[in-house]
C-alpha cells in the first residue's frame, strides 16, 4: 500500500460543512456516500448529521417541504443535476442521487460562501453527458511501455505485475477525487490490449468487477478496452469478421457474462486498425461495421462502445510527400457519418496528430454531424513534459473546447461533443500524478468536462483553495506565477509555431529535432537550409486545409491569414518569412527559446519562497522537478536554436550564444 495524498480533498476543505447541522435525506449508494462524507466532516469539525438546520442535502423525493420552498418550486432535472439555494439561514441542495453527490462537492468548493448571504435557487447540470478517464494501464508489465503506457506517476493504481494491485482503498480514494470533479466513467485498461489484458473480458472479469464495486458509490461506471480480435484470441474462432454470425454470437455471450458480473458496466473502448491493433480492415469491413457489432451486443444492457478515430498509417514512407497523417482520421471516418449505431460514440483526439503542445482542432469534429462524438484530451503529459515539467493544460483545453469550427458565432467544440474523455495522469505515486502540481490538470479536466465555459485561471484558484486550504491566500500568487502561463512557456522552449514532434522517438521526452524526420510515423517538419514547415494547403500541399469548413479552410490555406502559432503546421515557409508579430520565423524561434528557458529559470526562486508554507516533502519534490525542468528547457533551447542556426546560417539579431 502506498500513502494516499489528499489532493483537492483534505479534511480542512470540509470545515464549512463539518461545522454545521446537516440533514442528508434519500436512499441508495450515492446518498450513502454523501452521508458518510458529511458524517466524517461533522466528526472532525463539531457539526452534526441530523436536523438540517443549516444545510439540507436531499434527493427530490426526500426533500422536506420547508426546504423545497427554498428552491422556489424548481422542477427536478436529470439524475446528475442539482439545484442549490439559500434562504433564511438554510442552504438546500436537491437533485437526483448523483446530483446530491455532485451538490455536496459543490458546497465543499463554495466553503463558507455557501452559508453566507441568501441566494436564489440555481440549477447545475453537466455540459457533457459522459466525463471519462481512460487509463492506459497494463495488467502485465509491458517490456517497452511498462506498467502504464505513457504513465509518469509510477505504477498503475489498478494492476501490478500481471494481476490486480489489490489496493482497493486507493481506488476508492481515486473515485472520491473524481466524483468531486464530476467524472462519471473510467476505462481501466490500456487501449493497446495485449494478451493478459484481453482476458479482463472473460476469465479475469472478476478483477474488473472488484474495481466497479469500489467506484460505484462515487457514481463512476467502469469501461473496458477490448481487442477487436477477441473472438479469435479468446474464443478460438478463426475470424473476428464483424459481419460473421458466430463472431456476433461470441460477443453477445461474452457481453452477457460481463453484465451478469457488473450490471451497471459502462461499455467497451476500442482502438482498431491503429498502431498494430487488429480491426475490421482485415476483413474488408468498415469501422462502422466494427463499432456497430459491439454497439449491437451492448445495446440491450444500456452499454456504449467508444470507438477511437485515431487511425492512420504508421508505416508510411517518409519520401512520399503526398501522405499526410493529419488527414487520416477525417479521410477514414467522415465518409462513415450517419452509419454508426445510436450507442456507438466516436472518440476523436482533439487535434489531428497526437496531443502536441499546439495543434489545430481536429477537422473530424465538424465533419460528422450525424455521429455521436467524444473529444479526447491527454491529461498524462506525454508530449508536455511528462510530469517532470509544470505545464498547466487547462488554457489549452479551454481553447480547444471554445473553438468554433464554423467560425465566430457558430457552435463550439464543446457544443458539438457529447462527451469529454481524457487519458489519465494518475499512478501509484504518493502524489497520484508524479509532479504534485500536475494534480491541477486532473482537477481541471473534470471541471471543464462539467462546464467547458469555466475560466482556467478560476479553476486554478479553486484547486489552490482546496488543495492548500490553510495557506491558500499566501500560496495563491506564487502558484499562479508558476502555473498559469506554464503551457505557453512550455510551448516557447519546445517545437515552434505548431510544427510539433521534435521529441526523442520512443519515450518522447526531451528534444531530438530530426528524431522522427526519416521514420514511418508521418510526423515531419521538412526543415532544410531555406525554410521549415509542412505544406498542408490545397494549392500546393497535402490538401488537409480542405477538411475544414469555411472560414477555417480559407484561413488556414492563406499564408497571410493563418495564425502565427499554427503557421508551420500548415505552411512551409522561408526562415525570413515575417510573422504577424513583425518578427521573422528564425528570429521568433531564437527569441521564444531564450525566453522560455528564462521563464523556467525564474520559477525556482518563486517556489523556494513557499518553503515552510507547504508540506516539506511536497516542497522538496517540486523543487527537484523544477531543477530538472530547467535543465531540460535549456537543452531544448540549445538544441532547437543550434539546429536552426546551423540549417539557416542566420545569426541571432541579439548576438546571444548559439552553439
Ligand atoms: C496507447 C500515441 C502514444 C501511444 C498511444 C497512442 C494512442 O501514439 O504514443 O502510446 O497508445 O497515442 O492514443 O493510442
């Protein structure tokens, strides 16, 4: 067992509730969880769980008449919705069972404000129907990827060396943290499904049921990544053809057994025909055929299949300039719009490539109006510093969710997507996330999935207030300084102007400008002595810009109109090309890389100033990581600047040291 860090739910965060007289009314496991939480808080802070003179937390059916009046006769909404209001010294929260749970944590976030001046009843409901974390956790330790693929926080909280980790207390604590930010679904194994993991669907199902049992009281459903080849590798059939009757019967039987073991099982998650995973292409079938097979067997039980759109050729020839990985998802899936079953959800990475620090929004999001979509984010920091660098990602996610694919005033990504999914950054590390400050990313993901309109700075403030309740006012400004702009700082010292992928192949940490340039992965920058960038225009390039509706198809096509930060994603330009900022591309590269590394150097003294305010072990951990971040940022600065200086021969206008 590892020590469990309280993250954003330290006992102190419950003081306002725990020092009051609280009534919890209603039945069922979720309301029981609320009762337990309030009971524990009251035991700690002198309140009582009984009469509700200060706070009522109740399901609609159990709401006492007096309390109902406080809510001004508002009508009940869905299971996850709640209303909160305050009148005459009583705060009332009422909703469906999940709504009461979310309402409790809302009151925790409000703290004393929940018990101050009266306020009229306000409804709260999640913007996204499903708010889900995908764990890329392996049951067996994978020889290359380890226990958790792209995991930077130690082992898995679910699995260890071939079996369940067995620390269900930790899983329960995880569920509690997730419920507090509104997450309601978790996929418990890697989308790359290897031999042992495949068996979670059959003879190892009991291990999944154990996790479901622990997460259920927090309103979290368990989902499972399955291999499309399961009928062959587990069932002994000679085909996994989605249109074959025996294949369908096998999946139907397997799914029936899953629901016998886990009646509220969420569904399957599938990575098919992608990076070596099996899929319907082997049988000449489409991805809609594949997804609909699984949707069909899940439908009787209310389950869903999440089918990933991350499909591209990872064995392409770098000499072939016509193949463009960015195009692949749209090329594969847009023609299938309207063909997916009602309970099939297409899970689309937010950008067309792979979670780079800066990408345009995936064109798939606008291209499939008749398909249910989940947008996938990456909380685990594969390409954003691997939880050794501070990189608060909420500002990036907010931009993605607020992007309007049909132009200003049109629907936003948040309005198109039904669900928000993210790859979790959690592991067996005592701080959950390796870097203690990376907890803020997990927190922000849940909050944005609930309300994509939230301001990232306010989310950060909220997280600071909950995580460091005793010293919040003293640590707030320093933490804002360190975290608020950290995504843009990270962008400055890594790959420039949206070009992406200048990381070391394989592990993806640290710079390697040409690391992927001559590989089959389709991630190129095409730098030569004259210029850099990928021509994705319709006029002279791969035609990718044509996958967007107007106005973006025109904006991105145009060298003049394309936003600076995405210039090299869409265009190949000479080093002397002048950006909207007035700088040349080469000078921009030098300036941002010097600036980014300097910004990182300024963080350590700010953090040092928090010594004595935060837990010493946490203080030491972050200090060490900031040192590594600075070392790495300088390495990035020097490799990128040197590379482009040597290619271009253009000196830095300010004569700074380039090697
Ligand atoms: C789980 C990237 C990562 C892989 C990951 C893949 C995916 O390529 O590097 O580790 O595989 O994305 O999203 O499926």
